C-alpha cells in the first residue's frame, strides 16, 4: 500500500470527524446527517485497518483512490453548505440534502469493504492459523483441529467472520495437514535413526469417527474428480449434449467451473454436517413410513452432484438466487444510465443474466411431477426403483439407459457451465448493494472475459434443448408402462430388511454343530491306561463385560486307550454376545475325574466387521474336521507336551440361510453404497 493512500484516508477521517463534531452541536434536524457521517467514518476506519494489515493490489488501490476522491467531494459540499448556513445564505434544508449524498457514498464504502474483506480474509486466516500453531503445543493443536466447532472458534478474530471460516474448510484442512506433517517430520529427524515410537492407539469411538469423516471426505473428493475434467487443455471438455460436437473451452472458464463445483460441494458438505437430515436424502423417494427405516443408516450412497434431485432442489436454487442478486445489483447501479451508456457491458450484462435465467428455468422439468411438496426428482425415483428390482428380477432390463444418461449429462453440463459463468460474473461485478468498479473498468473486464461469446454458447444449447426434454419425457413414460415398479422395489427392500437381520445376527441364535471326534498324541501313563472324555463348556457374557458358564455337555468315556475316539456331536445355540467354548480333557480313574488339559475356541462379534467362531466366519457355511493343538496341564503326565484334538465344525452360515430363503445377499439398488463389505450394521 502506498503512503499516499494511507495519508489520504487518515486525512479524510479527520476531516469527517471535525465536520461531525460541528454538526452534532446543531439543531435536532441535523441528527440524521450526523448518523450518516458516523457510518462513513466507521467504514473508512475498517478499510484503513485492512489496507494497513495487507499488501493490496494495484486495482484495489486505484479503486480506493477514486472512492477517496468522491468522499472528499461530498465532504466539501457539506462544508460549503455549512458555511452558507452560518452566513445565512441558505437554510438548514441545504444541509439535509447532503445527507442523501453521504448515505450513497456510505453504501459504496460498504460494498468496497465487503470486497476487500472477501479478498484478504485468507491472509487473515493464514495469520490466525500460524498464531494457533505457534502458541499451542502440538498435541493440544491436534485435539483442537479434530473438533471443527472448537477450531472455528479459535480462528475467529476481527476481519474474519464465521461464514468466511466455514467457506475455507478445505483450505484450513489442507493447511493444517501440511503444517502438522512438517512438525512430525522434524520430530522424527531429532529422534534416533532406528527408533520409531509408533502411533498412539485410538479408542474404538475415535476410529469410528475418523472412518466416518474419511468416508465423507473421500466421497466428496471422488464426486468432484469424477464429474469434472482435470485437464484444462482439453478441447473441448464435455460441456455439450450433441454427439461429436466441438466447443472452444478456454482454460480460464474451465478453472472457474472447477471452482464453482468445489464451492457448491463444500456448501452441501457443511450443510449436511450441521443438519444431516436437512434437504433430499438417498431414501427420500420412498414412502414416509419407510423413510424412517433408513434415517441414520451409514451404508447409504450419498446423492451425487449430477443427479436430477441435487440439481433441481439444491444447486439450481442457489444459482437462481445469484442471478436475482446480480440482476438487482445491476438495476440499482445502472438503470438510470441505460439510455446514455456507451459501455457495452451495461447493455450486454443484463441480457446475459436474462439468458442465464431462461436456462435455469429449464430445470423445473426435473422436479417431482407427482407431488407438489416432493424434494426428490421422480426421474431419480425411476432409476432407484429399477436398480432395486434388478436384484431379484429375472427379466431383461427395459430401463431407457441411453435416454436417461443423455438427459442427466446434458442438464449437468449446462448447469456447471452456468455455475462457471456466475463465478466469473461475481468476479467482475463486485459489491453487495452497489457495484464498486466504474463502468469503463467493468466494460474492459467484460470484453476480456469473452462473456458475449460464452453467452452465445448457452443460447446455442437452448435452441436444441427439445432433444433433451424429449429424452426426459421418454424416461417418464416408463412409469405408465410399468405402474407396479415402485411396489416391486418396496418388496425387494422389505426382503433386504429380512436378509439384513439375518446377516447382522439379529434374527436369532446361531446354530452350530460341534463334533468331538478324537484326541491324538496323548502321553503313555506310567501305570495302566488312560480312560478319557471331553467336557464341552459354553460361556456367555455377563453384565460386567466378562464371561460366565452357561452350560456344559460331555462325551462318553473312552476306556483304556491312548488314542480315544468319540465322534460325539452337540447342537449348540449361540446367543448374542457368546464369548467362547472350552474343550476340557479329563481322565477318569477310581471314580474321580482328573483334569488333563484344555483348548479354547473363541467367538468374535464385531458389528459391520466380522462374526467368527474358532477363526472361521459364521457368514459362510462350513462342514469340516479341524485339528486344534491342546496343551496339557503342568501337573499331568507328559506335562507341557502338545496333543491334538480333532473337532468337526458345521453350520449353514448366514449367507446360506439368506440364499435358502430366496432373499438378496447384498444391499439392492443405487440407494446403497456399492463398496459395502462385511456385515451390515
């Protein structure tokens, strides 16, 4: 920032303050004028603070110099009228007319201030982040950064609003990851070369929370990567529905489309974080009584940005609001200049906004055409229903995939093009209530950004849009051809609910057939022969998290043999939370049972991860004989010697039960994530 601008602003504030002190002693009719002066002084002070803390651009400096000159002219007019009032050359009405000029100038100051705050807020944010990292220990910083509300509160400071912090979510995340990784590398360099302390083990709750956050961020980033071409040099990117059509897509427009998509994805992500049930959900196509079943289910596939529902009910309203705001901003700033304006932008920009408004109106066709209060496109409903019934349907697919993809891609390509255009619009036409750039500068930027040719591209798409709308109508005709589609889909979902209950282990106790076959490798006793039997002891959970004995059964005694064989089968019902089964070997002599050794077979139930017994999955069927080592008790003959106990394990498996009942074994349809593995939670 130049010293001239700094001095000019300070002089202007001093001049305005002197004028305020004089007017504040005047009659009550001058109070509104005093209030307007105070607002101007406050705006000048905030602008001065921003330019004192940041290195502003040449464009911003030129804008502020022009603004300073206009403020000086208004103050000069006020001072001249005050002199005339003192000399009785005019009445107090002359000063009150100055109030309107000061209020207009204050509005322009506010627009300039908002633009500066928006451009230089990231610099404030970086400074605040660096202060946080420098003032706190690393472990405390990691605790703060793990909780977004606490971190946002820590970063809040003058010049940095909560909204601007939320909008920079991904930048903050990347900045902190980079800084913390550097700290970690520096610590590793200071440690011994061969020493690695490892990572602190987290609790189950921490792991679950980390997994959920990672899943959301991955789905968000994958959505952006898949839907937007990464190469800005492609000629052209896929922003056309016409086959083999070529369009010049310059690098700058592609970058603006990227930014607009990322900004919209960030807005949706943060809104979902604050209110997970707000807006359309993957299950919103279902009847209300079924929607509650899937509320909060973790393995639902999030709605993609290019689905009809998100376009019609989330993205398009945001674009409509932007177009209305820009139209109103342009009307306030230039309506009175339309007849005398020489700059093309004053004539062309409103026409472009009108074209954008017409293009946005095309998306009304995507809204639910069955219910007025719906928030889920009936086109997406058709796709969800059809993909759901395919799980059990044995007929050939009759879904119009070609027309559906044509409509989806065409609408999304048009929408992202509009989003990119609006992003450029907001860069050119800065200001909330009044445009802060002069017309000649706006005209230069308008021509430089080639906005007229980009508007022509949208107009070209609209001239052939009947083809896309016909594809939409063709897809909707499927509803008339297959009126029972929804009922079939609901039946499949009900079947899946029953299958899910079985697969998750909530349908009842597991049934396991355990056969004690034989024991081999027993040591030869000093006197006589061994007469052995096996006791099978079943343990369940207690209220303290431990285990207690539920029941036990035993084999017959295999008399006087070093190689006992029983082939005794036991059918066991495994309750929820079963802990383990002990196979205890005894020797019976003189009517007394002497303990020889034990083998423990453990259950493992981790919802969504595993369900096993003896390290064999309960999800899949099994029928096999397995040798388990059994270590003898230390006070038994041949102490410490390992023997083998042969056990037969047999169960149908949860998938086997589901298949036998003719139920789906995987989540059906597009409503569910396709990468689900393990047991549903």
